C-alpha cells in the first residue's frame, strides 16, 4: 500500500510479475512518488520506522508494512529489495526462489483447494 499512499494524484504505479532466470518469481511495484532518501532505506525495513516523507506529509501508517513483507519473504527463502531515489520514486521487488513457485498457465489465477477465487481476490486487496 506504500506506493498508493505516497504517489501523488495523477502519479504512476507499475506492477510487474515474471519468472527470473533461475525459475523463481519476482514481483515489482514501482512508483514515481517522492522516493526514499538513500540513508533512510535501511531504517524503512525496521519495525515502527517511518521515513521523513511520511512524517513530513502526515501520512498514516505504523511502519510495519515493509518489515512484515521482509519477514514473510525470509520465511519463504525469498528476498525484498528496495530501490529508491529521493524525488524519483521507489521500486519494491520481492523474489521467491524456484522451489516456492507453482507452475501454471500464465495470466490465470490458480485457486487453492477449498478457497474460492473471490476469497483470494479479497485477501490480495486487503494485504495490498
């Protein structure tokens, strides 16, 4: 949800997902918002840390989103990488290793047994 919170009206948010060269999966969310100063990137990955832009613009948040994503990716053997420049935007990239990726038709949602596709959509919307 950070891309939505920090990108100004009329800004752009680009979401991409694809397989990497090893067979893993990467998901990239890139915006053209205010970006994160380089010296704040490490702190942004720490629980309850809020960057200068969030404080300056009084943007709501507890400072838990990125640390939670980083922790979940670690559990899956994956990574979270932030690329950002102040004034130019931010790109968050999560990468799952090949062993955590299911094969399936491209462009289709794979439903888990006992879980409706609608439920999955709601979960994605909630977790943003």
